[in-house]
């Protein structure tokens, strides 16, 4: 099947901008949100409304393609080989509820389970990332509303229309700078996440690994520059694609959290491997990932060094 991937990307951009309007005009609160599997697994009416909008648009434009979305996922649903949109309407729901502006719309497209097109948009900062397999990845600014605590009566610079994206002039290919060599974990800034699974060996592996990553070398640690946790897997992958973060390590997120960012990262020269030591090629629905930025050298060595610091199994 011949699919015009550039046209598909442009359509995803238009949908992402419109979804962003829905997100920035909503008034989330910790009181009006609900939970899924536990009190750290949040969902809002806006998540559901945005996904309904996105899936309706995609069904209209591509009636024969499959759809997998966070809010309509049913246990047992598998990503198949058919062309599939893999969508997180709000990646960073916890931030959205708390009005912290690290939030994105994550629109991925996979063929044969391979991430092929990705669009990630933060409607608060106006940063829009896109990538097409084999055609590079890019970032541009399309407005944004600033911090979500601003009221909806203030003027907004973004209209969410396709015309707006056509007039953007500042489009940058990723990574943003020539990728420097990776010389070792002790010169890296790492991002990781709590996730919503806070019990058992998974949590212990995370906590012990973070402790080891940060600890001084004299005491057996890797002493990375720091470990961040910002709350959106899709934006984390985009930050690694840009080169503003070196490494992202996470166990527990889903295909819709990573599919779009995967294309953006790998088109920028980054790699994604298993979060647990040993496996260099993992599928998009693997749920445990280690992502490393593009580099002129040292990527493979850095993965091996990171794996040597994983305390247990995710
Ligand atoms: C979550 C975010 C978070 C990650 C979780 C995801 P959501 O997605 O990406 O950073 O740690 O694993 O589930 O729930 O905000 O769409």
C-alpha cells in the first residue's frame, strides 16, 4: 500500500494543533480528575474528549487504518502489522491536572509495528516536533499559551489552523546542534519517571537504579550530572532527540507514550533499546525503554555502561 507519509504528517500536525486548543482552553483540576488503576494514574474528561476528536478526524481521513489510543485501549488489544495510529491525547496528564506546562499531544503512526510518522506538540510552550521515517525530524515554534495557570480570557497567539503552520519560519532539523561524542555516564543528564506503578520489584529496581546513577563514584555510583523526572514520555524522547537530555530510561509506559517520539528520536540519530540489559532491538510496545541521543561516537558504550548500573529487572 502506497501511503503519502508527508501528507499524513501534515494532517497529524493540523490535528495536533486543534487538539492543543482543546487542551489549553480546558480547566483541569485535581478535584475534577479521576483515576484508573490507582491514585497516581490520572485521567480527565479532556483526555477523553481530545481522543474522541482525534480518532474521529483520523477515521474520516483514513477510514481503513487501525487506531490505538490510551483512553479507548482495552486489555488484550495488540498492535498489529496493519497501518495504525498510536495516540496519546494528553501525555503528561498528571502535569495537566496540576497545571504544570510539560504536556503534549502525541500522534504516532506505525506500519508493520514500526514507528513511521510522529508528531508531538506541547500546546503550552508551542513547541511542535515531527518526524517521518527516512525523512528526518524537525522542531518549530507555533505559539503556545504559556503556563496553564493563565486564564482563558487572555489572548492566545495560536489559532490551531493549518495556515499558521505554513507561515512558520523557524523550523530546525534535529538534533539542534552537531551531536557531541558520548564520553560516559558521568557527563550525562538522564531523565526517568516515577510512572504509576509504585510497588514490588519494578519500583525497587527504579529507586535503586536512580540511587546508583546519582551516587558518587567513590561509593560505587555512576555520578551522572543529574536525573530529571518531568512527566511526559513523548516530550522526554523529543528532548533526547534535540540533544538537551542525553538519556531517557523508563519501565511501564505504553506504545502510545512512545510511538511518535520514537520516530522523532531515531530520525535525529538517537537509539532505543531495552531498559533491562541485553536486548538491542525492541518493539514499540515493549514498555521498557532506554533511549540515548545521537552522537558521533560512544552510543553503544553508553548503553552498556547504563545497563551495568541497572539494579534489578524492570
Ligand atoms: C505517562 C507519562 C509519564 C510516564 C508514564 C505515562 P500519561 O503518560 O508519559 O511520563 O512516566 O508511564 O503513562 O498517563 O500522562 O498519558
